[in-house]
């Protein structure tokens, strides 16, 4: 075959399908250049092109018959037949101006290269990949792995979606002569271009843009390669974490270097953003690139250029003529190896550090040059990028400050560089006399559907002549709507803000808005590149959006919804309703236009009878250690279960940047079971940064495992974070701390339950450090089987005129840890410690109930129950300045009662030495049971002193305003009350037969018990009797014999006993008067064995 053939639906066409044409070629071969012209239409085919004769000499081309579009589509069902076109060991094939679409949800490849394929080209095609949140190469659009693929040309195509657009990995012998150029890559999820085992690949002129929310997006990756590779003139922007350009184990040689030149890289991300990443490479020239890290909250993982040698030798790296802008607290240039690393003639503009030179940090260029001996001809300047992603420059002082290299003779736009002293960066700056630039434009406000607003335009005179008048034009959907003449006196480098007309936002669809500026009076702008700007404006969100994995909402995933919201913004309150299901996603909320007080974003997980919302993720990178990273304010999160999967990193919520007006309500956080106190496993984490956070609320949440339940670290002890409420949360089995706060003011910690059964000697339930003016710590229940502190306050003073309040808390501690304290006040003064019940059961000799350091003062201790059953002191007052104590119940089984200017061995000694606690009592109080600190002791009843600051008890019951009870629990003792507690007769197994029937009775009334009526039934047989006592005291128990009866193990019994009329009076609490059993714990009496 040779010449031209057609594919179409007509009988006059050469072939009826593309596969039919291919089969004919395979069977016959070609004897000359062959073109398959495909007539317009849709072709649902899966095509395999195998080896055919003649391919070595002649080309085979597939292209449209005419201008009518051709769509080739297929939906592979299985991953083992995952392609639309498979090229199997064939070559010299061209695909031009075709459309390809994969509509499968399981297998998303379009082109698969199999075997040895050479001289394959794709030019001006459009590929529609599968929209996916997967990183699997099953969704790569062009896929070739482990095969020789030489002279592979991909030029001027458009790639939509997919996990990866192009993935070509050569065999052990590198593929040679490949070129990927001038393509447009849109919204790939994991990466745009992945290339491995290449020699001399050229990747140039591509545009890569994505709205992916993947945690490690890669724009261009070149790995395990050699030879004179070239990555040049690419424009890469992604709003997700990751790497714009990644070189990994690229080992070129002298004279055959890899060149990375003239690229624009604008990585977004709020956890990791690296412009150019170089790992274990050699002979790499990084020249004339513009890198912009735009996130202001990104930490140390924001790096313009990163060089490291974690996998082997890395050297002979040259960094020249680059612009490195980092608006966050990260780095310009960071290198972990200094062997043959050379940098000069660069421009730095960083909010954090200029660089890191293998151990040396520097935030000034002079110190950086001193340490590194590099960048002696570099400069610090704002390059004035056109926008966050358009990295053309306006700063004139960059012109003529670079060093010319003949290998980079043109800039990113193909303009010739000045051979004397060129411009630093990818854009060669040419100065013009007349040059007006549109810097930015936007509506005056975010627009809801149906709204309108003026368009504000910022204009700069980038020329050398003064501009006296100009015209702005506003186009809406390509229609001119406003043309405005402006009279001005705009001197060179000056900027002005003007109104350019009105824009109207239609319902739920975008409008294309363009602005243009031009000189008036017939003058011509000599630089047209910066005269215009165009945007697609979507209406902002309000009201409600629904996320449903089953497709019955606005979005399938939470991340997709977040991406749109961060792009379009909100114009009024917005609620996200998440339908039940498991969402395996790593989530980021970094910046939402229009979200400012009082507007609010509510994220609510919906529940059904069988299901709820679960968000889970396993982090694998230190710089992206979270399930959900929050860098915004005015947010509420409710009814969501969060799970940290994996075992290397375990954070769930990471709070970053400025966080104000955040509410976490009725969520559950399930962390890793760990045996360390690393914050990498904190369930909610806020690391100290340069931002002040206010008004944080955590209520009704459940925290399980992890190192910390909540770890909040503010900026410093000057700029405190302010106002934080922890209410009605449950903390279970954290290893280090339940709640940890550093550098906060106005904490309110109420009604939380902290249970810790983990063996962790340094555990603290509530820990504050440098937290001033704590409002109150009240009504918390802390139960620790081991640990150092129930509540530990260090350098956290109250106010002298308005003391902080610690009241109505239960703390119950056990274990054998050193220096265990129920309450520790370390350099923390001005507290009222009122109405608490603390029991210290730690058996180490230094375990105390209340410990106060010498720098603590202004402490008032009243109406508390402090019991030490572990054998050590009740109160350790290392300092006694303005410490007052009275109306408490204090008790220890140890030989030292407390420390007040020395050890005091008894309660009497304590009172004498301290002149305190003269109305306090020294006794071991009765509690409800061994695990419940509700007091049942008559000694606590009405024995306290009135304290107006504490109006209720731990359960919310009102306190007696004149005669409050001592301790956290306000209880009312009845005068007449008896309780039946069990049947001692059947407490252990026994044989059937004659048994005494007895019942356990306890006096719960304040009046001594003289008599009681007992009524009992055995099945239907009823009995009664009156019993007399010799003044059975409060809380005393006695076993009453009711009679002797014969019980058979083979019969069923129901025994009911009722007590009544204590001392001939009505029982004031009848809820505990009746006891019933049907289980008598009887075994049949064994018979004798007969020997035969």
C-alpha cells in the first residue's frame, strides 16, 4: 500500500473503520508514504497497530479528511486492555489533528506504546483523558514503560485530565532523541510529563496548568537519564503542593550537560511548593528561570530551587541568571551539598531566607555570600511579575545585570538576549518609550449570580515617556461594553487604579472578561504584550453545595469542591453538606476569596441510620503531614470522622497561617497508636508561626490515640493567640498530652473528659505553657492510669485583680511515675482553686495532689477534696507567698502530710506551721465507688464556705448558696434512705439444696437506722419481716438473713426483695429499694459413682 486512503461510513470509502485500514496495512505492508484520511465523525474503536513491512523506509500518517472534526473514542473495561490505540513494535507513524477520548472510569489510557517503537509523532491532536483523583498510571493518557521509544515527537497537542498526560520510561538502555514541545496540559491530577531513562530529551515550550489538589503534583519529571537533555521555555503553574520541575538521578557529563533554562514555574501549594528540585544529579545548568512561590503561609517546604544528595553524589550544578521569589517563610536556594555547586547573577526576593548552604541559614544576601562564597554578583529586588503565574517582569533594574551565555541566546518568548549584559531571568527586558501595562483587574467585589459591579483596573507606565492620556476598553464575552478615555499625568514606573466599566454576572455560568489599554491621540504602544489581560469570571458561591460520592450532589469529592471554592470564592455564607461515605482524600483550604467576617463557611457531615462521613488519609511526606490542612478563618466543621492512616506520619488537622473564628463541633479524630510525644502524631496541630490566631472553639469532639489530642502553639509570649474554648470534648489514650497550649490568652477549658490507659510516664491531661489570663478550667473529668499530671500550668499567670478559676474538676490518678501531681502550678500565680475533687493514687514517693513552685503566689484553695492514697503528700507548697487554704478535706495515707516551709508530718503540724486550713477536715471521704469521685460522705455535706464564683457543681447542679458541699459534687443527703445492694448468698457458685437467703442493706440516710421493713418473694411465695438495729450509721452496710430455703439447680427462681419504712418513716429515695435476681449460681449436687 502507498498513497492516500479514506476511512468513512460510505461504500465509496477505502475502509469502513480505522482498524480495518490498520489490518490491511499489517497484512500488506507499505511500499511508499501512506496517508489514512479519516472523514469527520465519531469512531468507537479499540485499535492495535503491529509491525508491518515498509515502516523502516516509509511513513504512515493518520489525519482528518477535511476540516470536519474526527473523534476516536473507547471505554476500556479492563486494565489489561487499557488503551484506545496500542502501537506494538511499530514505527514511523504520525497522528495529526485528531481528537481522542477515553470515557472509562476504570482504565483511562489513550495511547499505549508496547515493544520497541521509534519515530512516532503526535501533532496538533486533542486528548480527553479521564477526570480522576488517582495517581495510578492506569489513567496516563500516553503511556510507554520499559520499551525503547526513540525519536518520539509530541508537538502542539492539548491534553485534558488524566492522572498523567505523558509517561515514557525507557529500558535500561536510555531512549534517545525524544521531543515534547509546545503542548498544552490542563488539569492532570498527578503529573503532566514523566520521563525516565532518556538521553538527550527535549522538553520545551509547553504550558502546564492544573487545578489538582494532589499533595505532590509534578509538572515535568526527568529521572535516571543522561546526555544533553533540555528543559526550556515551559510555563508551569499549579495551585497544589509539589514540584514544577523535578530532576532525579540525571547524570550528564561535561560538554553534554542537562540545561534547564527560560522556564516560568509558579508552584502553589500550602504544604510543599518547589520550583526546581534536583536530587542526586550531576552536570546540570539551571539558567534564566523565573520561579515564584506565591503562598505567604508556606513553611520551610517552600523552596524556589532545592538541591540535595540523599540518594548519592550531587555536583557540578550551576545556578545562574535566575529569579527566585518566595513570598512565604521558606527559601530561595537551598542546597544540602556544596560540592561543585556554583551560583551567581541571580535575583532573590524572599520573605524568609535567601538560602540554606549545607547547614548555614541566611536571610540577607551579604551573609549568604559570606557563608557560601556564591552570588557575589547577585541582587535582591522585586521583579514585579505580571501576576502570580505570568512571570514576565517589569523591574527595569534587572536589565543588564545578568551574565550572557551563548547557549541561552533567546528568552522564553524567543526574543534575542543582549550579548553584552543580558537581563536576569527568563524574560529579556526591553525598554520602550511608550509602554502601558495592565497589571491586574477584578470586579470591585465577588459577584453572586445576578450581581453587577465596576471593574477596577491597575495600569502602569512601563515606558520611559510620561503618558498624558489613554483609553481602556472592556470586553464581556468578546463584546465591547465600555471604552473610557482617561486624562492623566502618569510618569514612568507610576501606577494608577481606574474604573473600566461594569460587569454583570449571569446565573451559574462564567463570563469572559478582557481589558485593554492603548495610547490616545494616535500614539502606538511599542510593547503590545502587556496591554491586555483576560479572565474567565465565575459567580462566587453562596447558600449550599452538596458532596456525594454517588453522584447525587454538586461534587463527587471534597477536594473538588474545595478547589472550586478557593478559585471562585464566596459572596455570602456557604454550607457544604457531605453525604455519608468514606472519602480517602488529603484536603487543603488555604485561601478563599471573599471569606471574611461575618461571612462563614460551614462544612457539615450528614448522618444516616447506618452511615456517617469518614475522611481518611495516610500522609507519607513530612511537609504534607496532615489529613486536612486549614489556612483560613471563619470556618465551622461538624459531624465528620477523621482518620490518620499509615504509620510514618499521623497528624489529622494542621492549622497554619491566620486562623480566626474556627469551630470544630461534634467531630471524631482517630490517630495512630504511638509511644512517643512527637507532634508529628498530634491529632490537631498548630505550630508556632508568624500569625496571631483568635477565637478558636473545640466542642463535643472525640479524640482517640495519637501523641497529642490537641497541640496549639502560638507565635510568642508577646503576640499571644487569643480566646480559645475547649468544651465537652473526650480525649482517650493519647501518649503525651490530651490538651497542650502554648502562648495563648483567655483559655476556657470546661466539661472535658480525659481518659488515659496508656502507660506513659510524662503524660499530662491539660498542659499550658506561657498562657496568660486563663478564664477557667472547670467541670473536667480526668482519669489517668499513669502519667505525670492531671493539670499542669507553667508560666501561665492569672490577673491579680481578676484571678483565674480552677473549679469543679475530678482528677483521679494512678501509676508509679516520678513526681506525679493532680494539679501543678509552676510559676503560675493568681488562681482560685475551688470545689475540686482530686485523688492521687500514684505510688511513687513524690506523687502529690497539689504542687506549687516557689515562684507561684496568689493562690486561694477552698472547698476542695484532696486525697492521696499513694502514700505521699497532699500539698507541696515550695513557696508560701500569698497562699491561702481553708474549708477543704485533706487526707493522705503517707507519713508526710505536706510541705510548708519544710515537711509537715501530720495535718495538725500542717495547720500549725501554715496557719491555714483551720476549718478544714482530715479524713478519708467516701466516694460513690472506686472509679467515681462523686462524694457520698456526710463530712462533705454542707461543710464548705460560700463562693459566689462557683454557682453550680461538676454536673451542672446548683450549689447551696449558704452551705455548699465540699468537693466538685453538690449532693443532697436524705434523712431516711436505705439501699439494697445484692444477695451475698449467691455471690459464688455452690451446690443446690438448703441455702440461707440473705440480702445486703446499706444506710444511705443521715439518720442512724433503727429499724426497717423487708418484703420478699420467692416465685409466687410472699414474706415480710421487720428488722431492728443498734443505730446503723450513715453508709454502713449489713447483711440481713431472710430465712433458709431449699433451692434446686433444675428449677427456675425469681427472687425479689424490697426495703421500706426506715425508722417507720417513708424512704426519701425509693429508686434503690428493690433488688431482683433470677440467677442463683447453683450447681446440681453430684451423685455417687458406681463401680462395676
